[in-house]
């Protein structure tokens, strides 16, 4: 078999692969249309589905999205319970627009009383669309939240994505993570550069998020 014939065969899509591409394309289109309905500025909130309403982080997230909703920001969440539900509740309190990008995960029901939600089958499409915001809040969460954070920081650090405000909300939760970044990754092992640590800001007050965004973005001061 010649090399050209070999690659021709490799490039032949099976029916299942072709159908998957159609599904992915449809989900990207569906998500982009939804994002375009949210207005000129949007915030994405990441956080754990297992965070309870009694947790301080739940109320911090709700207040942060309420404040930005009152300023006309659209709010995006993953559509699950916990922190995601808090983000949607805050948007409703602020009388702003919000949308939930849900995905079917065993044992994780969607947040209750979602006004607008889209259900995705593909993590790749959902992850991409959640990143199409002007600012990001990462509240306490598990592997999914950490995965999204590290992917976003990696894309910004490698110039594959523009630098945008990233807030780690609730310093008590993030302090150990920060210590690992600074003491091990940066100082001891030297596997990251100092500018990596400047890609995000640890905050405890929702108002600090609003103030930082509006003090550092000239287009919002007009």
C-alpha cells in the first residue's frame, strides 16, 4: 500500500464518526446563538455541584452574580446544583439574563427553576462555550472546577486565548492551591513562570470582583 492510499483510508470517517461531527456542530451553533442573546458582557461561574446552600461560598457567588446582573451582565453557569444554582439565583435577584449549559451527568440533577437552559451531550462543545465570557469566577468545587481552571489558565498562558479577569472566590478554599502554586511550582520546582501567578486574583468579597472589572477595563468606564 502506498503512503497516499494509507492516509486516504485513515481519513475515511465511519458513519458513527460522521454523525458525531454533526452533533458537535449542532451543539456549537446552539450555544453560540444562546450566548449572543445575553448582551455585550458576560460572566461564567464555575463551582461544585455538591456545595450546599449553607456554605458561605454559595452566598458569595449569588451576591456576585446579582451585582453584575444589575449592571447588565449576562450570567452563564453549568446548570447543575450547588454553585451553579447559586449563580443563577443571583442573576434572577439582579433581574438579569442568565443561561445554563447543562450536561447529563449521573447523580447530578440540573439546578431547579432554570429559565433558560441547553443540554449538551459533548463536553468539548460545552467547555468551549463556557469559556466565551468576559470574566470568570471559580468558586469552591471538585475535579471539574479544577479542570476548567487549569485549562483556561493554560490557554491564556500559551496565547491561545485572550487574557481576561479570572477570580478565585473564597480564599479559605483556594489558599492551599495558591501555596502549592507559589512554593512548589514556582519557587521550588520552577516549572511555571511568575507571570502565570498574575493570571488570576483571589477574592473574598463580591464587590471586589465588580470593582476590579470596572477599574481595569477602560471600555466599561465610559
